[in-house]
C-alpha cells in the first residue's frame, strides 16, 4: 500500500513533510514495518528437534569432560572473583 502525497500550490516543503508524516502514522504502515523488522521465521518441527538434540549432546560432552577433569568447574552463581 503506497502513500501518495502531492505538493499543493503555495505549500511549503515543511508543511508537505508534516502532512506526509501524519498520513504515514494514520495509515499504520510505519507500525507494521517496525513490528516485522526483527520477526524471525518459526522453526519447523524437525529443526526444533535437531536443535534440542544438539543441546543435549553438548551438555553431555561437557559433563563427560568435567568428570574426566579436563574442564574447569563453572560457578553456579555469577562470575565475581
């Protein structure tokens, strides 16, 4: 949906710009554009499953390394030293 605003006879550029801005706000184009700006496509069931399996695998590998003493213990709370 294109918003078209033509300059009237004797109208200043500033008032034309103000009128254009008002039309954009009233039409809701700007709000829709801002909403969809950071929208991410929903993952498929297969992608969600693969992601979960990958997380489980990484946690298992870290736990294995921790038990072997090859990975330092991470503090449960904060990183203050």
